[in-house]
């Protein structure tokens, strides 16, 4: 079976070196292609928020690594005056997040199938009210740390894609990952802010992985940082 153009757009957004499942062998690729109103490709995102959300002027929050969409759907239901983008690299997770948005009738939530860094690159500067990244894959072994997506490139893009005063909310169970992100966030122009952020209703959002790590002795490390003025 051939691929539609839309599948092509979805598939080229994979990480470099990743094998590409075909539509006829992976039912989630087919479903992702069909869920046009809720699952976006990077080129569709590039066309701008008016084509995506009924209330295009509302502030936009992105949850990167949204998994099955539980946390971003909770945010979208709790803060109807904002638009929300859930971002993930895995077809099954994106499809399940999209199904959840549909089931809950959340017109202020769309899901983007995209690599984290490419997602930020696709956006124009200064458009996000905030970004959350909860429990990104930790890659705890030193030789694997290069795979962590919350790195200097990501944080520098995050600072530029946030509007002035926009927020970055980060959670992890790895103290050493947290320390590294804290130091790099400051170097990228972020300043410490209040946890949890008032603009999301001033309450915490327990993610699936947070519920796992809450039971662990090490616990959870988290912070919110605020972006400064955009650099010209
Ligand atoms: C450990 S899970 C955490 C899920 C959720 N945020 C939570 O706290 O329960 C990490 C998620 O990040 C996604 N992910 C990993 N690398 C990514 C990348 N480069 N771009 C976008 N998402 C990515 C994975 O597919 C997975 O859904």
C-alpha cells in the first residue's frame, strides 16, 4: 500500500536514524493520518494557530513528551481560555492523545507528531505562553546522556519561542538531570518562578510518570522558570 502525502509529512518528522513504520504494518500510522482535525504535522503547525484552534488568539501552552495525553487534556479542561499542544514522537501515543481530546470534546487541544526540538524550530519566536516537559526519558548512563532532549539547544529554542514572561515547567526523578537543566536554563535567560504556575490554575498536574516516582524514595525534582525579553 502506498503512502498518502500526509503520511509522508508525518513520517519525515521522525528522529534521524529511526526506522519508519509503513501505514499497512502500523495501524497507528493510518489512524494518525486520518485524524486530521486533532493530530497535526509540523508543516500544518507552520501554517499558524488560526488554522488550528477556534479561538486562535488565546495563549498557547505546549506539553512536550505528552505520552497518552492525560496531563495535557487535564490542563486543557481546567484552563479553557488557553489553547494546548501536546507533542510526542510516537504514533501510538499521539493517536491515543488525539482520541482522548476527541472523546473529551476539547476544541482547545491539538496533538503534534514531532520531535521536541523540531517542534520548537517550527514555531515563530515569542508565541508560547509556556512549555511543560514532565519526566522526559532520563538516559541515566553517562554514555547515553547525549540522547536527552532537554539540552542546551532545546532550552535556547524554548526561551526564544516563549513570549516574554512565558514559562518553562520541568519535572524529573533524576537530580543530576534537574541540576543540569537548572544551570542551562539560567544560561539561556530563564529566571526561577512559582511552582505550580498560576496561569494553569495554580495547581499541580500529576502525570502518569509522576505517580510512579511519587512512590520512589528519591522523589520528584521540579521547577518553573520564566523567560526574559526576546533577544533580537
Ligand atoms: C517517560 S515518558 C513521560 C510521559 C509524561 N510526560 C509523564 O510525565 O507521564 C517520555 C515521553 O517523551 C516522549 N519523547 C521521547 N523523546 C521525544 C522527542 N525527541 N520528542 C518528543 N517526544 C519525545 C516519549 O515518546 C514519551 O511519551
